[in-house]
C-alpha cells in the first residue's frame, strides 16, 4: 500500500468523490480516519482536513440554581487522590472536588484559589509565603488550615512518606527544603535552590484533609479508601459515588469558599470510545465532552451543541522501554533504530487522515504554546522510508526469510500499547504497524483500558512501546517526563530515559529565573531530544470541546481543560434540569 500520496494528489480527489456518493457523516462515523482511509484504499490517500471556528457558550443569561450536568469521556478515572493522580481523566474529577493554593486562567495566568493572593516571594527566589483565605472550611465543617497544605506536600517530599507512590516525588524531594506553618493561615515553603516552575507546576495540587488522612503511613495511603471515595472535600462538589467503568457522581458543596455552585449534581460519565462521546453530545445524553476530530463536521451542524477549538500544551507521543534489563531495552538501545522508526512514519498523513487536520506535525518536544518552542531543532524527521531502511541496514538489522529484521538472536519485533476507546490512538497504532511492517519491523498493537495504561507507564513498566498524550503546564519544564530522577516508581519517566547532559540542562533551566537563559537552555534540550528521540512526539494536538447550549458558564482554553477549571462552580443550566 502506497503511503506517499498527499492531499493534492489524484487519490485524494477520488476519495473525495467517493465520500460525496456516501453520506460523509455516516461513513466517517462508522470508521476512524485511518480505518476509512484503509477501507477506501486502492492507492492510499490522505483526506479531510477541517478547520474549526471557536464558539463560546457564555452569555448574559441569568444563572439558575439547580439541575445537573453530565460530562462524558472515554477514559475511566484511576484515583481521586490529588497527590497520586498522573492522568487527565482523574484530574478532571479531582479538580471538581479539591482546590489547590492557586489556579489558572485559560491563558495560563495564575490566580489565587485557597490562597487569598499570589504568594510573596523572597528576594533570593527561595521562599514563598502563602496566606490562606479566612474562614475556609472542609465539607464536614472543619477548618482548612496551613497544616493541611503542609501535609499534602509532605506526601511527595518528606522521607516519612517515602512509600507513598506520588508522581511528584522526583521533583519535590529535590527542590523542597522545608514547609513551615507559623499560624493556621500562613504557609512558608522554602526551596533548596531557585526552582523556576514551582508556582506554575506545583502550586495547584488539590489540598488534602490532614484530619482524615494524617494517621496513615505512606504505604497505607496508596490503597486508602479515600482514594476511591473521598469523604471530605474543599472544592465546589462533594463525592457521592463512583461506579467503576460507568460514572462518578458528585453533588453540590454548599460550604465551598467561592460560594455554593449553581448545579445540584455533576456527573462524569465513562463511554466506550471517542465516537460514542460525540454521538451522545448530539443526542443530548451528555452535556460536555471532548470531540472526536473525525466527528467534528457532523457535530458542527448540530444546533444544540456549541463547539470550541484552541491550541493546547498537549502532544501525542510514543515511547520506547529503554530499561536495559528488558528485551525492548535491547531492541531500542541504539538511537539509529529509534531514528529509523521515526523516519518511517508519514506523520503529516497521520495528522490529516487520523486527526482530520486538527493538529500539526511535531518537530520538537516543547509544544508551540511554549515561549521556548524551537520549530527547527538539530534533527528534523520527514517521511523517508528509504532512509529508514538504510539506517537499519547500517545498524546491522537484516531482513530474514520471514521479512522481519534481526540482529543476532534479536528480532525487531515488539508490542505497542495504547488505551482502548481513543479512536485516534487506535488508528495511529494501525498506521504505525503498517508503516513499520513496510521496512521489516513487526509491531503488534494491543489495546488496554486507560487506568491500566497509566499503571504500565508509572509503575509496572513491562511494555515495549506505549502511545499516549501528555498535557503540560504553562512553564516549559519537562523534567517530569525526561529527567532520570523521575524514573522512580510513580514517576512519569516510565521509558527509563537517562541522559546526563539532559539532566544537567534541565536542572540548570530550573535554577534560574532569567527567561533568556532558560530559553537558551531549553533550546539545547530540544536539540538533544531531536537527536536521541527516546519518546518521539508525533503531533501537537488541538483541544476540541462540545458543550450543550443549555449549559452556560464553561470557559475552556489551553491551560484549563482538565483539573484547573476555576469556572466550574459557576456552571448552570438554563432549563434547571
């Protein structure tokens, strides 16, 4: 199957005529982008790039109290503990129940939450002094104090909680020197050195109740009942029930510091896949949800749904297991193999055919929303099948009689995992499988549930290759994913990527507030990562959300799609239902 035609070629024109004869909407609904492309295939063509116009659901309608909202997604949550969470699905629900010291506007600007204002920072940049709002209460009536804040952060840096598997531990153990609480409303956090991303990346974790959890040790906290059914919260909604694999039900928290929400109930509903989310937006069975790019055109004609699309600090990437003790670690130890596999992928085709143009090919590990983004790092990867094959030949990987490349006793044969239900990722694995098959590599897709995928990345780590997305903060620091200290259990660096030069550069960039110096360092980082490609970034995603027009008050943007939604208590429904 040829994968070299572009959207201006004759194959694309034939496919367009084919879609005109079908119902475009029905055909694309039944098949993801890559599946539709392959089903049509006689000669393989990319198709259907769509552009979206932003839509805002906010207006001047007088808010009403009462009713409910159902938010749909195709990923179940994994935990409801803010200091254990390492995925956006969990964060979405956690953010409805737990506030942090700070929050963010959709453009990334920091705003106070439980803190009454942004912190005072010492002249040497090492000390942050937060003042909590007066009269803060937990949902059980107990006062929220500085001890709760200290306890929450201790879980990820204090040696007494070393058995608590927090993904924050790698950074906070290194950079937090101490936390003092001179009075119930004051929190003083001292860092071991200047830590540039502290506020933007670490000041928004949901604060947890010490009076409920403080008697547990780190190991017990990993499996505490609280993690799946919080009895006490400080956010706009209280926990009611989690029907695993189905939905999480929340109810209004009347004691919320910013005022009781308008809604009686908020439901997070788990659906089979991304197409089902879009279909239920059309039917009104859910009110809010991420839109499948392949369904965008169909949803655009639905009068009851408002759409919004925006750039995000999110990318989709795959990562090799580089742990040398694993079989995968032996397959991918040579960067020439990693580079060759990336050259073999037609990523523009993936953006066009799988994401319908809602995204862009990635040249860097920093997203374009970052002020450090470098669009042309040291090594650029265009689609070049011949080069990929030549590089594998030179590296000693020779095709056998079965067409699969081998080097000694090792065959270039592995499994790729991603989360079932994400139609784009499922289609991407199919494209990757065929592209790599064409150069003598046998890669087998395997679909697992999202919570299990997260567990594979942060703890189990028996995978060969995983495909997933990652959402960044407004700060350009990417140490959580690429610094060797975050290979620890619970950390995001499940690929086991360790590079001394990268570690040094990331540490230097964290230890200065000089923006120009940081930009220079992150430029060097992007150059190295383009050469090493331990976790190749395939594309930069856009955020596409649909909201039923009966729901008012949402304000989605690049930096508040998930946990950080300062507008969540202000959502209301015009019909009161």
